[in-house]
C-alpha cells in the first residue's frame, strides 16, 4: 500500500511509464490517458489492466513527480480533431520518468524476467 511520502514507484506507475516509453519510441510524442490505457491493455493482453480512476490518479502522481509532463488540449485542437467532449489532457514522458522506469526495472526481479518490458527502456537513450 502506498503511504504518504513514498518515493518509490508502485507497480501501476511503472507500467504506465513503460507504456509511455513504448508509445514514444513508436512515434507518439504525446498521448492522452485513454490512448495510454488502450496501449497498456494491448501490451498486457488483459481486458482492463486498471480502472480509469486508478489510471488517472497514477498519471496525476507521475505528473506531480515530474516523471510526466502534461498540457491541456486547446480549443483549436479540439475543433481540428473533431472529437466530442471537453479538451483532453496530453502527457509526455520526461527524462526523469525514463530514469525512474529504469530504476524500477532494475530493482524488480519480476520485471527483469519480462523481456518485453525490459527492451523498451534501453531503446529510449536519445531523450
């Protein structure tokens, strides 16, 4: 259980950072929460790897820690995209986020045995 003041990433935060790295190396420099959730679902092969409330709380914590950087979609972008609804919040992984993901993977015995997760971290050297 997460406690106030904890500095170590929890499992869901690590999954989100690794998924963000994957999306970035695939050419998506920015992504919104729903796109991240869809990619995580695809990678894990699960119906819903985490609830929407868990996802957005974790994204907020990562943003607050500087592991992700976020911005709100402008009205012009909403109109150009043609999607209904309010503006979306877009996220980008930062160098701090990449470093945090690497540290978490290095500490986690389970992650070391999951080669799919491990291969994304070293390929993100240029950021």
